[in-house]
C-alpha cells in the first residue's frame, strides 16, 4: 500500500484526473471548447474544423489520462502533457486566471517528466 502513496504516483494520478475531466467536458459539452478555440488565434490557422479539433482534444486528453493512470512510460507521457499544457496556456491567454491554473498542471507534468 505504501508504494501507491508516493509522490510520483500521487502526482501522476492527479494529473490523469485533470486530463480525464477535460476529456469528458470536451466529449459531453463540446461547445465550451469550441467557443474557446473559435475565440483564439488558433481558429484561423487550423487545417480542420473547430468541431473536429475539439474531438481531437477529447481523444488526446482521454489517451493521456489513461496512459497516466496506467503508468505507461510516465516521463514521456508527462512530457507530452507538459507540451500540451503550454499550447493550452497560449490558446487561453498567458495573462489570465485560467492560465495560472494551467501553469500549476504544467509544473505537475514537468515534475513527472524530470
């Protein structure tokens, strides 16, 4: 039981929960993500529709969550999660309260990747 209560496992499961929650929101309430993407610089450079991109977000976040829950290649998955978080921060705006929340998740991912 003690090996499941270590720092890396707790951070990994916590970050997996964040990605799972975002995945479920993207699957169940895609308009929230569509509005966010449509209002950013990303909408003008996407080669696919915003709705399709939101479905890609949902799938990506779900896969990251599952891989983190399983502990499969944690440092590499965490590195991808960190890169993804940087992208999210750029899309939502670097100087916003939402970005501050995502910076916390970014550092969790970096701690796992290190």
